[in-house]
C-alpha cells in the first residue's frame, strides 16, 4: 500500500509542478505577445505616418504594412434586421439561413469600396494593423552567425 501511496503522491506533485510551469510559460508568452503587438503597432504607425506601406531597413529587414478591416453585425442586431438591410442595399444574394461572418465582412468591404457608407447601428468595424516582414530568415541566420553583444 505504501508503494501506491508514494506513486500517487509523486504523480500528484508532477502534475501540480507541470501545471505551474505551463502557467508560468503562458504568462511569459502573453507578455511577449503584448510587447510584440505594441512594437508592431508602433512600426505600423511610423511607416504609415510617412505615407508608405513598406520600408527597407539597413539590416535587410523589410517590413510591409496594411490595415486589416473586419466587419461584424453589431450586438443586438437581429438577423431579420440585418437581412432587411442587406436586401435594401442590393446585398441580399449572400443571405442563407445564416450569413457567415467572413462573407458578411468581405461583402461589406465591397459595399464600402463602391462608395457606400455602412450603418453604424448595424455593423461593428474592427481595424487591426498588420505588419509582415520580408527577409526574416536571412536576418536571423546572419544574427546567429554573428551574435550581437
């Protein structure tokens, strides 16, 4: 019986310690993600303020920026109201038993691109700055070969 008790205790300890390690790593990942989001936002703002969509850095990195817009049905808007609005604005062809958010978003972007304005009581718009980086592999390879102090 003592062997089973010792095994159970060892396994319980392993689980608790492992879960604590995972919680710690998740907290570290979250902190890094927040730091990277702030850096991407700052880089986006810097490049956009110069009226550019890309910038070639002396170190070989080449950030490109774009604004990713997602459009969703506003909270509290019924499907019936949404369907009526879509029909009135010549977008009724996307109506199925439900409208997939991706279809709604892309259709509303086309609607805006045609010079129309969205009804702010019907839709929520989320704008997310996106930064993509060209030459990451080459940069990281050279950094590994020539570590910085």
